[in-house]
C-alpha cells in the first residue's frame, strides 16, 4: 500500500497534477486578494478627473486618471515595503490649492527648493538657463506682460489674479523656498499657476498621475456646474453618449 501511495505521488508530480482547492481555501484566497485591492485603493491609488485645460495637450478636460499617492509622499516606518522618491523637475503632481484648500489642481514641477526662476518672453529660465520644454503649448498666442515676463513686470499689472505679497523677487528671479515647489501648467497661456499663487508647500502634494483610465469629451466649463440639476444632466449625458464621446485612444495612456 505504501508503495502504491508513493507511486501515485510521484506520478502526480510528473504530470503536474494539483490538489483541488476546497471552498474554504478559495474564500480565503479571495479575501486576501480583496484585502490587497482595498489597501491599494485606500492608501496608494486615488482617482481624479481633469477639470480645466491648463495641462493640455498632456492632459485634457475630461481625462480621468489614477494618481499614485505613495511614491512622492514622506516615507513612513510602517510601510517600509513602499517605494519612495523625492519630487523631481518635470514631475506632474496633483496638489491642494493654496488659494482654495479643498480644490485639487494638477501642474508640472518646474522649480525645486533653491531654484531661481524667471520668464522672459514666455521662455522659462531656471538657474539662468532656458528650459527645453517640448510638452508646452501656447493655445492663445497673445502677449501678457506679467504672465510672459515673470517676475520682472509688477504684479499690479495682473490685477487681482495674483495673491497678496507675491512675488518676492531676488534680482530678476524668484527663489523657491525650502519644502516648496514652483509649478506651471503645460498650456502656458491659460494656466493659473505659481506665477499667480506662489510656490506650493510640500505638504499640499497629493501624488502624481500614473495613467488615463478613461477619457470623455467634456465642456471646458463643466467643473463650474456644481448644482444638483447640472450634475444629474451631466450624468445623463455621459450615459447617453458613453460610446461615441469616450476618447478610446486615450485609454490607459501614461501621464508624462
């Protein structure tokens, strides 16, 4: 009998046969998978919708993105298995607005702490060197003195769109303070960014967009329509036009 059992075990190994999973084992495996998914969604990933055109063509109004909340966050001892890194030049970040704390914004990091920044005729200079920015567009193509020659032109010329006390000049530049970042939109002509509201604190950064998981043709002013009737109308429009107004080619596009 022992010889027969050993022979059966050897044959099972050779043929690749495996033991059938019991219902209890299946439920246990499913619970582990669900717990992992809940952990990732709760602590690592968050979904956002792009509301404005300040990041076109990189991100369009109506792009829905998954945001990595961990990589750029301050390291924690309990999550030693997570991957962390410092924010770098060119990173696209989602952050809390310094003007409206409950508003989420998305921009590109142009200046790190200690960097000296100024614009001349729309070109960004960092530490005295002009930046090569292939992602930038100028959708309007006009000339606005304060916007295009920041911070040389007085903020008074920009009206009330600049926060009080900004910018703080150091010669022809502004210097990015410690634990702050200078951010700008890729669509430079229409972007309300660090030229207007100053550098953003490190603690305001939520994370970086990973990829577009869904994109839907959305009016540029849709984010302003917050009433219940407007929202219901918007949901109905999406339901009716999901197939023909979804930008299928943008699905799963990485954000760079």
